C-alpha cells in the first residue's frame, strides 16, 4: 500500500459504524443532500455514468475490532480489489500489506465539504471505504448514500457493536434503546430514561462512561446498573463496571432504576424552570394532541415562554424537530436549559420578536402560537408559512386575543374550543374548587 495516508490528524472512525465526531456532524448536515448529483458550487454533478461498468461507485466495508480476520470473503475481495482505500487511521491500520499501487486516504476534516472533491480526484477508480461495524447504523454509510445515491454505493456490513453488546448482556436488541454521544450532546440520554428501560450509549471517548454516570445521578437515576463494554469483538475485549482506565472504544449499557418523567405529553409544571409564562399541564396535553406530533416533522413554538410545547413535541419521538421563538433573551436562555435537562438539546431557540423573527426559518409542519396572538400579522404570517396539511394551534386567555382567534376562525375555518380547569384546594377547613383562567383554543388544518 502506498504511503499516501493524508490528513492523518483527522477523525478516527469510532466503534460500530459511527463516524468520528466531525464525521457524525457531517452525516447530520448531509441530511438534505439526497441522491446523486450533490456537488460543490460550480462543479459538474456526479452521475450514474461516473460509476462505470463496475456498477457501484463506492464499496463501504464494515470492519470490527477483530480487523482483517473478521472480514467475510466478499469484504476481503472488495478491499483487495480497491485502488483507493478511504478510512480512519484505526481501520487502515488493521489491514495487511496490500498492493503497492493501492492508495490509502485518511478521512479529511471537516469531512462533508471535502467529499465531492475526494471522489472527484479518484473518479473512475475502484474505491473502498472502511467503516466500523455496520456502516448504516449511525455510520458513514448513511452519509455516502445520502451524498452519492443508493445506486452508487454498495455496503458490506459487519456485526454492529450494538448486536455484540446485547449478546454479551443477554438483552433483546429490539427492546433496547440506543443513544449516540458521538458528535451529539449526551443530554439526549435523558429523553429515554425510564424505570426498567435498557439503554446502550455509543461513547464518544473514554470520558463518556463517567459523564453517563453523572447524568444519571443528576436526573434521579443514580441507582441504575451501569456496565461498560470495551473493544467488543477484539482480543482485549472487557466487560464490567465503570473504571478509571476505560478504553476509548467503548459502549455504556444502562439498566434504568429511578423515578423519571413520563413519556407522554403533559409533564408536571414543576418539570420546567419558568417565570409564570408556561402553558399549564392540562392545557399543554390538549394542545399537543391538537398539534399531533409526527416523526420527522418540524414545529414552530411561537412566543414559547418556557418552551414546554416545543420540548414535549420533541420528546414525542427522536425524529421530531422544533424551533422555539421567544422575544425575551432571559426566557430564551431558560428554554435552552429546560431542553437540555429534559433530553432534547437539539431544540433550536430563536431569540427575537415574532412575526419578524420567523423570516428565514424552515417551513413548519405545525405551528403553536402561545404568546403574541394580538401582534399585527402574527397568525397570517404563521398560516402563510405552514405547509399544506399542516396544523396551526393558538391559545388565548384575554378577550383581545380571543377576538383575534374568533376572526381567524371566520376567515380560515377550523375549530374553537374553550378549556377550563379547576383544581381542588383548601377553603378554610374544607376543600373547594379553584378555577384557573379559561383558555380559548383555535385549531385549523391548512388545505392541501
């Protein structure tokens, strides 16, 4: 193999097909780059014709901690036949000496912007990409399929480290939640914590196990059983409780024990840090039922207050996305803290006054207006931005804002509902009902 191993200081592919931290972020940013023809500005698009008679432009080979010895025949053949081998330094170092004319290329950093040029440079040559474990499970295989198109990528997976971990623990893989800490905030672990739940955390490095333990203690799950699985599938594999000399290549298994917050909408009001501007529990549950979260959809939470609607929208499914728009900077910071604590650190927070602050935001599938209903043009701007088939829900507690909702219903249709909640409380030596302010709710679905 030639010595053309460039960018050796770049990211090393971590366990189980996950790209290194930079690579993982690249995969996320590539989400919109689907199919062939994704190139840099001014460049000719990659086309199926570029693939040549060989059929696939790139072969992605999954490799485990057992290295070359663990590769099946087709994977070995793909590596031997490659004129260009791309991978992390760790994977490239696992291979035996190959043909002198084979060029080894370490992943560039940052990765995604460099990919078109990398494949352009080796146009017409047989390219094999090395990735840890299953390349399509939090891995670089997903990035390449999004970038080049599935018809141009052949994937030869290895056993994933998740499968190996479940095999060592005796856990059913289908009943196990997976969270990655590679290039993503570990705070996302909080979203899946629940008594009796089994969770595997894909570690970013040797420090992740200690960070997991700290998070569990902070979230009331300090009694959880934690196991660290290191170098799975390799000759120096180790499975046991957390220790000081943890290998960088590790997975953290958590059997949850503690009292967590519920998974369904309507978290207790005291789950949020707020200054009184909070959609209260019962109304929040009704509002989210009207918004109807769907995996992959985007919500605008306008006049977000404490961010409770956006946060519980994202807690409904890991693929749900949300933008919280809040005029006051202090509240915007409070929203970020609430999102981090409740396991949805990916919530985008925009500090600005709507409707001006809505300009340039991605088109929403659902919109909630919890504050600022009476602001000029607010509902019109939200309705105009909403995708066809999207839901708009607005709540009002004053006569002025209620009037705006009545006019919106007259103009756009939809439903008006009044929600009244009373809670029992002490009345002298007795118990009586104390009514909260009624909430008028308008819900409309935009025609397709």
